């Protein structure tokens, strides 16, 4: 299993008129956690792109259990349970202390610069396995 987390402090601009975090911001935070995970694995997204690999979003969803507000300190966790063959399925939790506020999922595919679905580069697979302790 691959996992990472990032800390987020809710900015005023991320809230709506009701003082609640606007729903689309959670997807930005999901991305921040994914990028952190790739960095920790030793496979920064910028390196994947440089090598001609991209990870577009195929699907995304979020379940909002409790609202976050301006100046909340949040933890965004990402977890990838199955090592990727072509698709990456990531699960997320957004927490305020121990309270789970939001859960979500995104699915991504490895694609080439030409837009064709491809297997992940062997270097990525090796680093993912090492990071997962396999």
C-alpha cells in the first residue's frame, strides 16, 4: 500500500458565503496529497511528464460528511491500495484532528504524450514496490 498526507490550513478564499469550504477545493487538496505521494516515492509528477507519461483523471468523487471552515487545520490523506498496472485508484480522507470530514476517490490512467493508454514506466513500478515495502 502507498500512502502519504499533507497539512492544509483553510484560507478565507476557499470558503463560500456560508463560511464553508467550497466543495471543489477538496479535489485540489486531493491532488496536493497525490503529488506529495509521488514525491515521497521518488517519482515526481514533473519527471513523469518529462519522460512522456501523464496521469489524467478518469473519475472523481467526494462524500461530504461534515463541513470545514476558514482557518481550520486539516490533514489530507491519500492511499493507493493496489499497485498500478495501467490505472491508479486513490482513496482520500480529509480530517480535522481525528474527525473525518470528507472521503473521496480518484481514478487515473497512465497515458503517453500521444494520449494512448500505456503501462507505467518500469522505474515507477520499481519505486512504488520499494515504497510499499515489497
